C-alpha cells in the first residue's frame, strides 16, 4: 500500500487492496526485453452487426470461484518501421513527417472494456473449476484457460491461437465476509492475474480478411432482404385491416339514401355507422336519419364553399411541401443506408474483429481502443477497482519500456570511447606541434639561446597570468553556483563529496590544463562554426541508430532534442544495475556538454560518413554491479542467459521449445514479408488491369475511328469514280459541241461568200445600167 502511494500519487487504491507482485520483471528480464513493432490492430464492430460464428463461451458459469480472476491486456501497435517514422522524426524523413511525429506512448494502444462512459476495465473474469480445471496455484494453464474463455465471451476474440502468455502482474484483495445471493461468503483473498499475451498472432491473414469482408457484406444483403419482406408483409396486413374496417364503419353518402323507402335493418346500419342510436320504431328511425342527412348536406355545402376558396392557394403550398418532404425523406434514407453499409464494410488493412457482448455487465459493457498515454492520464476521481487495475498495468508497462530504453542508452554509453583518451592524444599532438615550431624558430633566428629562453619565459608568464585571472573568474562563478545548489539542497547529505574533494585537489592541475585546451577548442570551434553550418546545410543527414534514437525520444517528451544530465543520471540509477555515482559520472562525461546531452549527435550522421559498425559491450558489463552482489540469483541469471535450455517431452519425443519459438518468429516474419509482397503484387495487377482496360478502350476507339476512315475512303473513291465519269461525259460533249460549231462556222462562211458574190453582181449591173443611161 505504501509503495503504491509513494510511486503513484494520483492513483486511487481500492479499500480491499493489500498486496501486488510485479511479475513482468521475471517475464521480461534484461537479457530478454520486450520487443515492440509487432503489428496488430483491432476493429470494434457495431452493435447491429452479428458475429459470423456463434459465440458459445460462458462468462459467468454457476460454479464461478472468486478466489482467482484472470484478465488480459491486448496490445495494438504499428510495425517497427512505422514506429520509427511516426515517433522518431528520422533525419532522412521529409519535413512534413518530421513536424507531425508523436510520442511512442501515443502509438502503442490497448483494447480495454468500458463499463459506462469513462470506466475502463481489463477484459476477463472469474475462475471456473469445471470449465478451466482445478488448482490454478500449481497449474499455470488453468488461469490461461479462464482468460481465453472470458475474453471469448466478452469480445469474441479467440486467444487460444496465442503462443506466449506473459504473467504481467498479480493483485490481491482481502474480501470481508458478505452475503451473496442469500448465502454467506466467508472472508477470503481474491487474486487477480493480469496477462499480456502475444495477441498479434491472432491477426487474420490477407485471404482470411477478404473472406471475412465478403461474409459481412453477405450478412448485410440478407438482412436488407429480410427487412423488405417483413415490411411488405406488414403493409399487406395493414391494407387488409383497413379494407375490413372500411367495410364495417364507412357510412353511405347522404345523396344515395332515401329513408322513407329503406328497411328497418338498413336504417339501423346507417344510424350505427353514424354513431347514432338504432333503437326505436321505424318512424323514429326514419326521422332520426333524415335529420342527420340534412345536417350532412349543409356541412358538405359549407365545406365545398370553403374548399373552392382555398383550393387555389393550398395547391401550390401542398406541392412545394410535398416535394420538400419527399426530398428530405429520400436524403435521410440515403444517409441511413450509407451509414448502415459502413457498419458492415471492413477496413483495407487486416485487424482483429471485436464483437462486444452488449448483454454483459448489466448491459453497459463496450470495448474501446486507448493509447498508453491516455491510460496513464488517470485521476483520483477514477475510484473503481477495475479502473485501478488498468491504470496500474499502464504504469507498469510504461516502467518496463523506460527500463528497456534506459538499458539501450546504457549500452550505447558503454560502447562510446572516453573523452580523456581523445584529450591526451590532442595534448600530445599539440606538444609535438609546439616543439616543431620552436625548432623551426631556433633554426631561422641567429640570436643566442639564453635570450630566446627569456623571451619564451616572459611570454609563458604573461599567458599564465591571463589564464590565472580567467581561472579565478571561473572559480568565482562556480562558487556562486555551488552556493545556490547548497541552498536548494540543504537537507541532502552527500557522502561522496569528501572523497571527491580529495581527488579534486590532486587533479586540479590537470583540470586547469584541460580547461585551457577546452577554451582553445571552443574558440576554434566558434571560428569554424559558420563554415560547418554551411556544410551541414548542404550535406544530407541520415539516422544510423534508430533504436537508440527511439530510446532517447521516449524520455524526451517535450521534443527539445536533448536530455539534461540529472535526468540521464536518474535513468541510469533506475535500471537496477546498482551503479555507483562515479561509474555514472564517468559514463555521462562521454556525452554531456554544458549539463546536456544532444542525442542527435549519437544517432545521426551525414551520408558520406555513414558507418553501421556498432561495438557491442560484454554481457558482464551489461549486468552492471549485480555480479558483485552476494546473492547468487544474478549469477544464476547470467548463466541462464548463456544457455537457455527448454526441453520438454511431447508425444514421447524431446522438444526444444526455444528453437521452436525461434522458428515460429522466423516463419511469422516470412509470412508477413510474403503478405506484403502479395499485396504489392495485387496492387500491381490492379494497375495492370487498369492499364489493360485503358488500352482496350483506346483500341476500341481507334478501331471505330479506323472503320469511319475506311467508310470515308470508300465514299471518296466512289465520288472520284463518279467525278471521272462526269469528266468524260463533259469532255465528249465538249468535243461534240466543237465539231458542231466548226460545221456551223463552215456553213456560215459559205453563206457569207455567196452573199458577197451576189452583192458584187448587183453592183456591176447597177453600174452598167447607169452607164447606158
């Protein structure tokens, strides 16, 4: 109780809780951490959609025993590649993807039950001896059967396919004596076991997903057909009922009745249809009916007058209202149809289908997919026992990820070279350069050696004075910082300060030399920085250590690009490696600059300097100081790490479980790769089919155009023949006309000659006659 209060101050702790065991430490030791990146997703179906297979699992059997309860937390996670791109903002990613990256805790999600609106609960139930088996304390498979049965009953998910069940936590409640269903239940301890199975093995394959989607579409078609038949049957029954009612209760029109000629039975029927009394003599019935008929006649005349006045005005309004109502009704029906179809249509990517048991938990049960960050955002107001279990699991899962990512950072720090080695090399190179320069000066100058020594000594003295002044200023600043730190941490006692003070007195000279060298390096860095910045803009960076980047990003929740030194210290202290302050300080000195660690320098590099070689630390170094402890548990664990022997007898043969699990993982990876390739091939075939259709359509259009061109060509050829024939006819006719014209011209010429001869004869005769006169 006190441990939970100390660790999780905002967590509501139920009144019956008294103990908890965090068994995830044994399930996922440092040598075998949990591996993220197993793709899995859930799809919660609507209440209307029924499961394709009948769910025969029993949630609350009559012999349910409250001594033990088994519950599961089912994880949904993107693939490792998606995790890198969506949460790490890799250097080679485009700017849009880098700006929109999220924390990994937002991408890792869990399927939880919902009781009401805000009450999250782990999926599971109580142990049944008849259905799950006896003695769950000794037989671990009993509670696994309980979890499979209850999960199947609540969600429809069959977890029997899961191969590995990790016992994540055990929570114990002390239940006082109470009366349940008329019988007294003595005080007892209820143990709730939270399991974390590898639910990603339940993910359907691509072919199974296609058959499921077809099955749900077929279910929709069958439901729509059944509803149409029911609606038609109801409509027929209503029409029959209306017809019978009309036959019974419809009165005859007043204009068709003559009460004086009617019989007594007819008079009584007409009076009853008009809700009038049918008792009395015939004369009374006639008088009563004639009176009613006159009233009906007057009312009808008044209505006709009113109708004639309002008909013209109402007709337009009715038409417009009817049209609007009809359009609105059609739009609502279309929207309802689309909404209903969406409930039966599955997404493109395969997912585990969830059918919540709506009748469970007094009809308030539902399922929801929540991210780890949402589950960690609990409040003291969440004062339900099932909410406490989910929040505690979220905290433990978060601590497990923090430990694994912290160990990853610790590995990288171990593999880095120490800064001191680099500085010593730089010092040696600088000393060699100074000696070379002095020798060159000695050779060039002709002055005597003692004078040279004096001048060099004077320069060294001046440099020492300047550096002493600067060191005094640095010491004053450091004193001020120390005073502020002492004011802030007055209550803390540091037993390492005395030893460190002695060591600092001995190493002060070396530190001063290092400070001088650092200052020169900083000045040189400041001069070279603009040129380097330009080069960086040109050179494209690439992330070479994605796992390490994700480890740093998980702790860097503000996305600032660095971690503070004190935060890194806390991360290393909480790994359970029992590291000393000196060891942690030695590790941090490799990467910390000005109390900060800019982790992008460790994970990113330019494409030209890309180098994938990683130095792996020894297993003994990975265990920190745990091997130095007197307890033999750590040494036994280190031996178990080296030789994992898990042989069991199955059907008379010795089976190596470890190798089988490795083969299973390999086969799962191969299956995932094959499915990805198959999906790519399907996409390519779809594209090819589209291109083939386009080519066929273009071929049809071109063949049609070719036919039209051939028709045009044949018509042109016919026209050409016709024109050639016409040309011949015109030519022949022209030749004939030329011949006729030539004959006519010849005849004209002959006639003209004859006329000329006659005229000449006449002239001569006239002349002769004149002469004779």
